[in-house]
C-alpha cells in the first residue's frame, strides 16, 4: 500500500485527485441561472400602473366626514393666536382703556376693560356690540358672545365681555362675580 501512495504522490505532486471535466462546465451542463423574459416584466408593470390609475378614479378625492368646512374651523391650538389678534385690535382702537384678554377654565375668551380708565361706558359697550357682529377677524374665528358675561361690571371695577370659541359647547358657565352659575346662552347678535 505504501508503494501505491508513493506512486500517486509522484504523479500528482501532492495535489488531490480531481476527475476530468469537473472543474469547467460547458454552457449546457449544470443548472443555469433563470433570466426572466424582459418583455413580460414590461407588460406586467404597464398592467399594474393601469390598474392603479383606474382605482384612483373609482375612489375619488378625499372628503372628510362630518359637516362641511370642518377643516376650516379654528381649533384650541389657535387660542393664543386668537387672543393676541383680539388684543391687537382692541389696543389699537382703545389705547386709553388698557384692555386685558385672557381665558377662563371653560376656555371662554374674556376681555376686561378697567372702568377707571374708560370715559364713556356706553360707547365701549356699543363698540363691542359692533365689533362682535362686523369685525372680519372675529367672524373668521367664529367667536360668539356669551350673554351672561357680556357688558357686565365685575366686583373689581372692570367691564367684562366674554366670547365663546367654536370648540366650546354651550353649557353652564361660572359667574365671574362668584354668585353661582348661569345658563350659557350665546348669540352673535346685539342684546
């Protein structure tokens, strides 16, 4: 047996034995890699695009559910912008009255005028009635006046005007004088 291994090593030069034809394969030998027909892919892609376009037409444009104009209404996120805009309008028209704009627990927007700084109380009440009906900004923000908080004089010598934003529902609001609560009727019209 040693002689045979010695003869094999002399012939192969210490390389392992490999059967002829196993190193290189002809084109037809073995499992060739599958190459799909390029025209089939083109046809399938065109059919898919056509199908997608047809489905878009069937579905139509996106229309949110609910009342018309839902996306156009102001939201609570805009509250600080609404208050700042309202303050600018009031301070431009009534500089001497030093208006104060803030919100309550119920999210009502309240405007305070110091009675001491106002020369004509009836004039400011008339101004606020016209403002709430005719001002573009108030109409755009859909602010409604709260009747029990409209034109009231508070215990701390302020004239108060309350506005209800559209996200606040009509309900019972706390009376700012601390004498219980009243039903919160709102209306855009003059008293």
